[in-house]
């Protein structure tokens, strides 16, 4: 009997497939190569339980790109 894949397995497959396709695009279409790793090693998994939780998380997702300028993962930051 086959058990449904876990969220972690789905995320892992997504990262693998997209990385493979990106690398192919770099080789075949001259896409700009990504310096470093394409994906972070892990991800944050959270079950949204109520409206307040949903609003907090959706605000974080909408506002998070504004923090990129100060993010330690941003390769354009000189420290």
C-alpha cells in the first residue's frame, strides 16, 4: 500500500526539479548562473489554525521582500 508523500518529500521534489530545470536553462539558454545555493537547506512548516494566524503569515509574506536589502543572504550587501 502506497502512503501519500509528506510535505517534506513534496518540497524536496519541487526543489530538485526546479534546480535541475534552472541548471538546464543556464546551459541551454544562457540564463545567469546563481552564485551559491539556489535553495535554502530547509524550510519553515506551519499549520495555519485561525484567521489571526492567516493574517499574520500573509502580512509577513507580503512584506518580507522589503527586508531583502538587509538580509544576510543578500549577496549584494557589503559588510
